[in-house]
């Protein structure tokens, strides 16, 4: 009985040791990651996707790298064409190319963000921003600047296994004097647009009145041209007919063409 208990304890200890050994020799690669084995200090070319990856902890390890979109946020002073430094908060969206993971670890290392991405951004942003005025970073040209920095970084990093998805200048802080000048310029442009709108409205109203006056003039002209002696004679005949049917006595002076009533008496 004593030996039986000892054997049971030995089995439990062995099972526990085996479980620890198994857990210590298995790495879990999650979704959005890839795993690369380093065995005896040498990186293996095989790339492991999500799941469990077995390895011998005595001789090897598994390095996990994210291949999903990653966001780097940093603050930088961007140089402008006139020599000013514009403080900005920047977001860099990038991701690793899955098949380049071993090459990235071998040639750059795990601190690739500091070694290449941030360094390349500082160089690319300085080259691009130095061709623009500081006020351009605060206006509609901001998108153009972002696109050019992204393209410059992509040209430098694509072959090394990095895809730059976007560069975003989130917050731009212009020097105080320049910021006020930009605001005044924008206000002046808005005032000019508002004045142009009012002038355009007045021009349209003047055109409307002109068209209306021309219409009245043309109507009067047509009416005047349409009153001929024949029309007047016909209207006189119609007037005589109406007078002949009236019960009232009237004194009428006429030349036979147009009646003219000068007085009216009582009815019969």
C-alpha cells in the first residue's frame, strides 16, 4: 500500500512536469501575427500562422510579429519653406508584409519601428514639408502633404517589408503670429465670398427688373400697334348697339363714328 501511494505521487509529479515541459515548448501565435523560429541563434525561413507552434526551449524560441495594421503616434517639428518649425502630432499607419518577416528580423531586428519607420518618416517629412509654406499645413494642402510623405516612405520601405497605409497630420500648431495671420486671411476670403454673393444677387435682381420692364414696354407697344381705325369703328358700332338697348334717355354727340355721352335723363 505504501509503494502504491508513492507510485501515484510519482505519476502526478511526472504528469505535472510533462505539462510544464509541454507548455514551455509551445508558443501560441494569435490572429494578426506570424511566428518565426530562432534555433541555435539562426532564424528559420518557415513562417508560422495562427495556432500552436512547438519548439525545444533548450535550443530554440519563437518570435512573434504583428502583421495587422499598426498605428505609431509621435510628435514632430516639421520645417516649412520659410524656415519655421511647425509642431504637429502625427499618426503613421503601417503593416508588415507576412513573407518578409524573417528578413525584417534578420536585417533590422524587433525594434524596427525606431530603427527604420520613425527615422524614415523624419527624413521624408523634412524633405516634403520644406517645399510648402507653414500655412499650407493648416489649409487644404494638408492632404497633399500627407500623401507625398506616405509615398516617399513607401518608396524607401516597401522593399524592406513594410507597407505604409497612411500618414496623418492630426494636429498642427502654427506659430502664434502666423496662426493669427492665417485666420485673418480666411476671414477676409469669407467676407469676399459673402460680398460676391450679395453682388451676384443684386445683378440678378437688376436683370429681373430689366426683363420685366422690357416685357411691359413690349406689351404697350403691341397694344398701341393693335389699335387701328377699323378696330375703333367696330367698337363704336358695338357701343351704339348697347345704347340702343338701354331704357334710359341720353343726349349723345357723335360724328357717326364715336359716341360721346354728355348727360343722362330719367327712364321712361
